């Protein structure tokens, strides 16, 4: 369900030039008021797509439930930022991973994800239940890349392995 929500709300990843624009659209970063090089505060908490915010927040919780190294990574973030902010940081990290997968047409790699998270030791494994929503998002995002036709039926491509 999350994979479809993310895909349909994004529609076409090519409309975002940078990962920062995608994170802003998904309500995962705060807006900034800036003028003349001076930071005047933050704004725009309600700007962006509420459905993407929900989907990435749920994906973060499901990641913690099913990934073996996820709780250790969250504990490291909680120590520095607190529980709520740590979950938001994890949702933002998943957002960046989805943007990377869709824009580069690659599949999800838990090793790269955890290595970028700064986890120490060997790369963590996904739990036996590989049907987690994060893995589903990765597979669905790469497998169901929509190309518009004149009859508006989505064309499904097989992921390149």
C-alpha cells in the first residue's frame, strides 16, 4: 500500500531536479525564510504533500520493525536528537533513498542504505520477512515505472537486475 501511495503521489520523479526539492515536496524538511544572506526563520510547515509525509513516516516505522540494524541506528539518532526528531530523520533518509532509486532506475540495497547511515561493522541484513514495506517500496518503485500512453494505461517494466 505504501509503495503505491508513494508512486501515485510522486507521479514522475523527473519533475524534481534535486533530492532537496523532493524532500521539500514530501514535507520532510522545513522551509526557510532567507533574504540577503540572513536567515529570518522557518516557515511553510503545511506546504507539500501530506500523503507522502504519511507514507515515508510509516515506512520509517516499518523499517524499524523489520530491519535488524534499524533499532541500533535509531538509538544513535535518539541520543543526539530525541525520539520524534530521530524518526523524522529516518523518514527523510528513506525519502532520499527512494529518490535515488527512482531517478537512477536501481533497486534498493540495504548495504548501501546502512553504510550511508553510518552504522559500524558488517552490513546489516534484512529480516527473514523480506516482504517489508521498505523492500516493497524499492521493488515497486523500480518495477512500476509508469510511462504515460495516450490511453492512460500504465506500462509496467521488469526491474533490471
